[in-house]
């Protein structure tokens, strides 16, 4: 138990944010979720709303915010390409103006601040697996740059606020993470394969399916967040958090088909622009500095995630631990979010 801090989570009603809020409340903290509901939803935190220590503020972090807090987890930013490419300028603003606003708040309140950075800062990597020292290979003018370069600039700002103003920072580079509460239409590879398989629709793989990804289950990642935030001063990161188990996209598709008993076929399409061909974290630093490594294997994590999507596709009528029935009024993006149908987006990972 850490307990009794005032903790702000930007992006607190999103996929990862909702699990983080849940964990922080369980540890006895006051939690303020700040979210503009761009890709987040009150459905994700409905089960927390009765907790008097939980509060949600509808706010866009590209605008300044004045609250008193002890710690800030900055997660606000759409994570999936189909969402962050809808309005790339807003994505850059969320990453850059949002970071400036949140770092300003941390500076004023002397709060410790955590940044949800990403493996996308490595771009399409020439080094495999990717250690934190690797500086990456990012196309600064491509369609993914609003996210990749936005996150890189946010890291720069975090380290400049740290050096220039002594703000206490923690920077995590998150690799592909999955679990319940991912959206059905967000183009992320795990959720889309599961949704397609459960509906016996063809599963679309871009390229020949030999591109690799690593998949971290959400509970493992949140444990990494908590450890990094609780690490001694001086452990600023960046620290890779992800599961080093490496799977081809084709292996993932076959596993999902088998586990769901689906009749789905697999169809192949050309690779999208700048889609990385290999992704696998080197987590030596996380092991050494945080004593952290993932504990949930892919099969186990997929079981839980498949159970969630079965529930979701059933209209949420069955009961499911940690989830209350959805309230569609709070769903903000149309389905599908942009002109990329679910099948078209299916192999794009974050
Ligand atoms: N899930 C992953 O695999 C992964 C991998 C790498 C990095 N990350 C990072 O982790 C964070 C959370 O990702 P997620 O998977 O939960 O995504 P998500 O899209 O489910 O959550 C993002 C949340 O941020 C909110 N948001 C977006 N722009 C905002 C703004 N301007 N002001 C306030 N709120 C805003 C959204 O409404 C949503 O609730 C993101 O910063 C993402 O870049 C996630």
C-alpha cells in the first residue's frame, strides 16, 4: 500500500488510464481522471464512479489546468493509428502543448510526473531488440509522425523541465499492450483480430504476416507504471516497458482463430506506410532498476481479452467483473473512427 496521495491521471478514461485509476484507488489514493473523451469513455470507469475518492474532469490537456496534486500520470493521447491520424495536428498538440501544460503544472505544484511514451519513438528500428540507448529511425514527415515525433518532442520537454527546473520525471516507453476495454474499432491488432474472429469475419494481415510484435498484458504494464513512479529519485527513465515475447502477426492471427474456435479465414493486403517490421523491447533496464518483468503469457492474456470481447459483442448483457453495462451516450468517435474499416486496419499496431 502506498496510499493517500492526490494523483491525477490524464487520459484516465482510456484503456490504460482506466486500469491505472483502478489500481491507484485500490492503493488508497485520491484519483482525478482528466479526459476529453476523444477515445476514452465513461464506460471504462463506470465501476469506479461510486468511489468517493474518484473524480473525473472533462478537460483537454492542450489547455492549461490548475489543480493541486502530488503526482501526475500523463497518458492523454490517442494511441491507435486510426484515431491519432484523424486529426494529426490535434495529436501533435496533445503531445506537445499537453506535455508543456502538464509539466508546468508539475513545476508549480512540485508534483512528480510520469510520461506515457512509446516504442514508436524507435520508428522502424534498425536495432533489434530495442534498448533505450537506440535513438530510433522515425520518418518525420510521414502519416505516423504526428504521434511518433509528438512523443519524441514530449520526451525532450520532460528532460528539459527536469534539467532546467528540477521537475521530478518518469518516462516509460510502452510497447504494444492489450487487454479488456480496448475498443472494438481502433485498428489495434489484438482487439481487431479477436473481434473479427468472434464474428467469423476474414482477418486481414498486411504484408505477409512475418512482421513481429511483442504483446504485453495490461496488468503487467500497470505494475511497471507503479514501480517506475515509486522508484528512487534519479530513476528518470526512459525505461522500456513491454513483453519481450516476440510473435509474428500471422502467429497471433492463428492463435486467436484457434482460441475462439472461429471459422475466419486470413486475407493479405499491402503493408501501410511506415509500419515497423520488427518490435521487441529490451527490458534489461526495467529488470535492473525496477525489478520488473511481465508475468502474463500471451495465451493467458488472450483468454481474458477474448472473454471481454465476447461480453462486449453480446451487448454487455452478461455480468463481467470490473465492468458495468455500457452507456453509449459517452462514445465519442463514430464507428469506424475514420475511413479505414476494421478489416483494413487490422494489422496496424501501436
Ligand atoms: N496501449 C498501448 O499499447 C500503448 C503503447 C504505447 C504507448 N501508449 C500510450 O499510453 C497512453 C494511453 O494509451 P491507451 O492505449 O490507453 O489509449 P486510449 O486511446 O485508450 O487512451 C487515451 C486517452 O487519452 C484521452 N485524450 C486524448 N487526447 C486528449 C486530450 N487532448 N486531452 C485530454 N484527454 C485526451 C482519450 O480520450 C483517452 O481516454 C497514450 O499516451 C499512448 O500513447 C499506449
